[in-house]
C-alpha cells in the first residue's frame, strides 16, 4: 500500500476505510481503491490499484548474490521492504 501511495500522482488517490467507504484521510484508510500511476517503462497510465504489482528495483536474488547473503535478517528485511529505494509500483 505504501509503495502504491507514494508512486501515485499527487491528488489522485482514492482511499477506502475498513467499511469500504471512500476517504481522503490516510489514517483510517485500509486500502487504495484507485489513483493515477504512470508505468515508468511504457508511459501507460494506470488507474486501478489492483492492476499493479509491486516489484523490487533490485531483485532480492541479485542483492543476495552481491553480498546481502551476509547481512543479518533485520537488514535483509529492511532492504526488502524499503519503499524509498527498492519498491516500484
């Protein structure tokens, strides 16, 4: 959800609360209904969050082969979930 939220164009996100009511407040939101994302590879506009996958910019296997296999489990988890540097919608 965080990668979707951060990757959407500003002001386009429609959030849903626990009762599936639309909200603009991120605090009670449980999911993202829609927004506007631009595919960085094709330039295609995507508006349905369920149409998107979240991928690692650096595949975890590549990181592992490049030395991450020596990291402790906390550092591996931090790397795998880093929305600023490693996750792309």
